[in-house]
C-alpha cells in the first residue's frame, strides 16, 4: 500500500515540488496545507503515515503541529531553512523524527523518507550514517567560513563558496574540513 502523506508549507511552489517528488516515488499525497492550523486539521482528519511540515508557517508553526500530534500514528518530518540548535531541540521534544533542510533535492529526500516509513528495509551498510545534526552543524561551519573569506578577501558569497568547494575537491576532503581550516586561520588555498 502507498504511504499516505500530508505536506504543509506556506510556499505553494515548495508544496508542488514536494508533491511531484513524492508521487513520482509512489507516495500518496492525501492533503496539502499552507498554514499550521490547516495542517493540524488535515493530520487529525486524514491520519497520514507521514507529515512534512515547514517550521515557519502562518498560524501555529510546524513544531507546534508536531507537538499536537505527538504519540499518534503520523510521523513528522520538519522542513526548514533554519539550523539553530534551539530549534532542533524543540523539534526533537515535539516528536519530530527527521529534518529536511531547504533547498532540498529528491536524491536527499527519498532515501531519508524511505528509512523513516520502512526502517527494516534500510541496509545499514548503505544507509546514510551521517546524522542530521552533523549535516546541520557542517552547514553552520561552512557558512561561518564563507563569511570569513568574504570579510578577509572581499569576496561575494558564490566566490567564497567556490573556494571552499574547489579546495575540498582538490584535496579530496570534506568541505567541513576546509571550512574548519579557514576558521582556525590554517587555510592557505
């Protein structure tokens, strides 16, 4: 049976993209909402397997919706462009099972959702072993390194990002490692 999903985001283009990605992979999108209040109503009425909720929506936010449905049959995944630690802790306490950081691609979303809705099917040898917290922390480190390069070298953001990315590729290392070198003042690229 198809896994039933509710999508809630105040940006219609995000809902449309998610719906297309999910339906292309066999999910059944049973409801869409632009506000937290509507999302909560849909989840309580339709009882989907999964709810993808934006953090920031008009009315109640995604974390409050998650808190309201905690303990039910619906697993909540938070969509966020934000990566503050406090947000992550609040979401965890509200029962959120995973986070998808915007902007996202189907290659990131689908394996993560598959692991959530059918954990027994995930091969631990192939599963993404990097935790979501680690990914968010990496984004923060790379962001700080970009800001450092922009300030110290008078670069714009795309140029600073390209330096980090290219240095990582040349050194066959992670962008996080290059970013940490920049922040420690050890970067010579």
